[in-house]
């Protein structure tokens, strides 16, 4: 994926999350959960977009898992 497309998608997601947080009334706990879910999703998507495969991501998660 070209870098410009990656940046545009990240900006759009950021603006959407900003608008949701500021203009849609909801409990702060729900906003926190929404923010965490979106950030985790975007991080995994960016890692896959820059070339990390599912196996490498799974290995990274497993290596940092709390036993």
C-alpha cells in the first residue's frame, strides 16, 4: 500500500474518531472502550499494511502475553 494512502486513511480514521468523541453523546466508559478498540484495530491494520504477516503478528502477541 502506498504511503500516501496509508496517511490518508489514518487521517480519516482520526477525524472520524474525533467527531464521534466530541459530537455524539455517550458515557465516558463507552468512549474509552471505543477508542481502545479503534486504536488496536488501526495498529493491527497498519502492521499488516506495511508488510507484517498474520504469523508475525501472532508471534509478537504470544511473545508479550502474560503467563
